[in-house]
């Protein structure tokens, strides 16, 4: 259903270095690297994530209530993504833990202040 998400960045180089490290844990790599945007993906048939310089020329800003969540393969991988984010200039928005049965998630912000999460859902839909 979702093809890709994109967030604006005030410093594309710094943001790219941050996401190179964080997203590599999930198996993603750069698939497009242009002057004004960069895209990461695991495979062409899965949703991608991208950063950009805002097209309108204004300074990138954080959306209130906006968040991108990355699907991790295990609770341990959630911890790894979260810790990598904090070690590379991200900030804590909620330490990893089980929020509801079978749903483990950790929240962080990137150096630009955009909100993200890494999660692992081990249950069945509707449980």
C-alpha cells in the first residue's frame, strides 16, 4: 500500500550519514542518490524511505503528529536500530519495550527532529 515516505532535511549530508547507519541494520541501502534527495530500500517491491531538501526552498520542518515506523525482524533488532540512532545524533522519544501484547517498539528522532520508530509485531492481526 505505501510506496515510500519522505522527510525534509536541513543538512542532507548529515542526515544521509545518520540513515546509512540506522537503516543498514534493517538491510536497506541507498538506491537513489541525487543532489536534492536520497532514497533507501531493501528490495524494489518493498516500501522505500527518503530524505530531501524541501522543493519549495523553505527550511525543512518537523510535522506535528507525523512519524515513520520501520519494521524490524525481532525485538533485538528494534533495540539495535534505536541504540544506533541515539549513538549517531538521534534523540530518545520512548525507549524500546512491549507496548501491547506482541508489539515491541522504540521511538527516536533524527538529527533534524523528525520522529521515527522501529517496531516488531509478532502476533496475528486482530489479536
